[in-house]
């Protein structure tokens, strides 16, 4: 039997259904916790910001086969 890949796999966000992508982004936003900046944003504003970051390529979705978990990461400059 083939072993699953050990390295994290980048998942193109446009390949996910709208519902799956929304659920993933909402879960990420909720895990990020409280705002500590000069301005607080609503949940919907945070979701829209993350969606825009995915669309622009500033953020990416990564699946870790070892832990079978998914997370969002900012692209490194």
C-alpha cells in the first residue's frame, strides 16, 4: 500500500465548493481570536478579508496529510 505524502499539500481554493471554502474560512477566522488592532472588524468583514487574500494569492490553503488537518497560511514575501 502506498504511504500518504508526508509534505503538506497546497490546495487551490477555487477547486473547493463555495460551501466548503466558506466553512474553512469561517473556521480559520474563529480560531484567530480577538482583534487587538486600532479597529475591530465584524465576522463577515474578516471572512471577506480572508477570501480576498485567497483570491489575490496572499494567502493559501494547506492540507497536512500527517495530521489530516487544513489551515490557511500567508504567503511569504
